[in-house]
C-alpha cells in the first residue's frame, strides 16, 4: 500500500467515483459529535485566511483507505472507500452547502467551482450513477442525490418539509444527510453574513472576496492521508488496525515530549529541567478531568490550551493543541531557550491553579468565583495574560469590577454567551501592546454593539431586572451570587458581622404555589394553569398572569441558609413573614420588616429598590 498526505479537494479534482461498499454502515454522523466539531475546524481555518494568517498550520482531517477497482474502459474510474466514508460524505455535503450559499448570494463563479468538485463531467456510460464524485451506500443514495442536485436550500426544504405527527411535541427528524446540509447552510450564512447583531469577519471586504478566501482555505489547508491499497493488500485487516481502540496520548503528553526532546538536542539538562519546572504537572491535580464543552479533559490540557490562546490572542481548540503549539514555537520562536519556555509555562501553570482552585485570601478570589458561578471559562486566556503582567492588587480589584459588571448585566438581560471566547480573546489581543489597565478593558468592552457582545446600559438593565423571569435567564448559583452581593449593600456600621457558612438557597417571597393562601388584589381567588385554559375569558385571568410574571422577578427573590418547609413557604404573608425573619439574620431579609403587606406593588417597589443598589455594584458601559 501507499500513503500520501494530499489536499482533500485534490481527491475530487479528477474524473473519479469514490464508492462506499454496500456492506458499510449507513451515514450516521450527527450535529453534536461530528458536524459541529468539523464546522469549528473549518470556521477556524476560514478565519485564519480572512485575517491574513495564511501561514497557519494545515489541518488534517484523518485517514482514508481506498481500494482500486477494475473499471471498464467506457466507465468512470472507480475506487472503493474502505475507511473514511463518513467524513468523505460529510465533506461533499458541506461543499454542496457552500455552493448553494454562494449561488444564493450571487457568487456564481465560486458556486461553479464548487460544482466541479461535486459532479463528474463529460461522457459517462451510466450518467445517473457516474455523475457523482462520491457514491454512498444504497440506502443513502436518494437523500445524497437530493443534496448534490437540487441546488438550493429552498428546494431541499420543499422536497423534505418538516412533518409533525399528531400530538407529537416535535416534528419528525428529516433524513440525516438533509439535516447535515441544513446545519452547514445555517453555519455558513451566520459566518459570512453575520448573526445576532454581530458583523461577519472582514466585513469591509466584499462577500465574493471573502467567499473566495474561504474556498482557497478549503483548497490549501485541509488535508487527508490517503492510503491506496495494492491488489494483494487485505483491506479488512488494514481497516481493523486503523480503527483499533488503543489509549491515545493526551496533548499535554505530546507537548512534554516535544519540549524535552528539544531540550536534549540543545544540550540542556533534561532531568534538572523536569524537576524544576515540569514535575508539578504530573501530580494528580493536573490529571483530574473537568468538563470542557462536549468532552471531559485533564486540567493539564485545558491549561495549555488557555496558555497558548493567551499568547496568540486567538482560539485554540484543544484537539489542535499540539499542532498549534509546535507551529508557534517553530515559526514564532517566542523564547530564547527551552529553559525560558519551561519557566514561563511553569509560572503560568501556578497562575492557572489560582483560577481553578482559588484560595479565599487571594486578591482574585472574588473574580474567579464569580466566573465559576457564571460558567465563563472563556475568560481564562485573558486572566492568564493579566497574571503575566503582575498587576497590583488595586488594579485587580478594578478589573474584577469591570468584568463582573459586563458579564452580570448581560446575564440578567438573558443575552447570549456564545461569543465570549471571541470577546475575551479580542480584549487579550488589544492588551498585548500598551499599558494593561482596567480602564482599557472597560473601554474595549464598552465599544461593542449588537446583542451578542453589547454591555447593557442602565435602561436595558432595568427593564430586564424588573420584568424578566429570573430563573429563565439565571441559574441558582448566579441568583445566589447576585442576592449575596445585594445583601452586602444593606450592611452598615450598626450591623453585626454575619458569616454565612452554609449553602444558600433562593426563596420566592410570594410563593410559586400562591393560590390557596394569597388572594388577588381585589380579594378574588387566583387561577391555576388549568383554570385559565378552561376559562380564558374569566376576569381573573389577567391579574393571575400578572402576578405569576411578577413573582419570578428579582423583586420577589431572596436568599436563605436553609429552605423553609413547604407549609411555611406557601403560607399567607401573615404567617410567612415571621417565619422568614426568624430563619434569617441577613440584612436583605430583615428589611422585609417594613412590609406589612406583600403583593404586586410590594414586589415592584422592592425590585426598584434592589435595582438602585445593583447599578451601584455593577455599573454600565463607559463613554468611549
């Protein structure tokens, strides 16, 4: 057999049919496990090209095993796909989506170029079959042919509409290849045209130029290892060997080997370097796996991922970590020696430990515990960059204030978190020149517009604070954090220090099950969801709905060290207020002494009071 690394598109340049054998499984890839990771890889390479990083390392999509088949003279040359059929088929679907988006945007030249990699041209003995560059298994051929030949998203959706069975909550799933096509079409449109108020990358250039750059990225930086079998090779044995389930090396293992191999070649004492700088990464702390997106990863891998991202100011997928690190060292030569490299990695490892295992006495403890409660680990590269600058404590406090205000306001307003990696990497990159200050970070974040990145002003913040369903936008740890911070504003010199050692829980002051004991403002009994459904014209419907909406807002929430039992939690205010005050010495709860009645007006007035305190804790964007 013969193995060669070739550009993926080179497989489709000649007149050739890549045939998936009938005994192979059907197309099984799905969004979470395969399409989304593939798209992230492609989008990253598109971004490299659009931002001028044409020297970025190539990306290998894996290996494909092809078996030459005898073909009659009048037929298109044929090869059987022994391994790699899923990625091969998926990439054809992606090319069809790219073609159709280009055609929809009047980029006909690019669409025609894509078409040449999807279909064979010229004379063919059996055009109905030979026209396709890839022929899937028989059961998949009809849906694959639709993706390649229908020519537009509209035509695909017309032929494969969503169908909902009677009483079904969700529509039936479309054929898997159709779903893949629609997924890639959505991602391409968002990337090229913008989404959620966020402008696309390199928007100053024409769409045709940007699409051409993306297509050139497909041609030049996506490669596969093609293994061509000889006639006497056993295809099944090779297939089983390639798919054996061995224990792969982790990225951190590969990086360690790469670093210490270079140390040996440079004549440096490897054992001394290991003892001084690397031994700490081999203890149990760094081997502990933590959640990272769809996968669990050892802390050592996540640290190296965030470390490299902080140095380059761009996203580094953990699956590409070794390739990207090696490329960075070989091309950029950021260190004068391996010793300097290891000393830097070691120091930043200690910094990362301050983030993921914080000590209460550390100046960054309030910020990193906030980031944990709000699940914003995409800020870690920025944190590492700030650690590298050795900020004074006073500046760290200001940085924490800025980041918490930006993120908390967005959280309360229910705004998306999906662009945070890009936001914080941009901040990191902007700080790589000039002074590193909280004021510069605030100015950068304040300059953002569009729902995906904006820092909400007081008006938007207040609207969300007073009206939004708190639990639909914020999880329990985030609500606890907000209410704890608000509680601190009630403390005065007259208050005793209250140390909360137990876990706090969120309590609805007006309970969610209020109907039995809490009448409506006019004295009428409230309605249940079932009552409203059966009597939609009842005059109590609107007052009931208004109460249900208000009881979920910030004005109706507080915190307790232990939950009230169900009977007291749902009791009328005359019984609940003394139980609530007796259960908690927190000043935020003691302030409820002033409310002899708790109703809609009480919720709104308390919500407004808490908001006036919130804007003092979490200020809005600065004028830039």
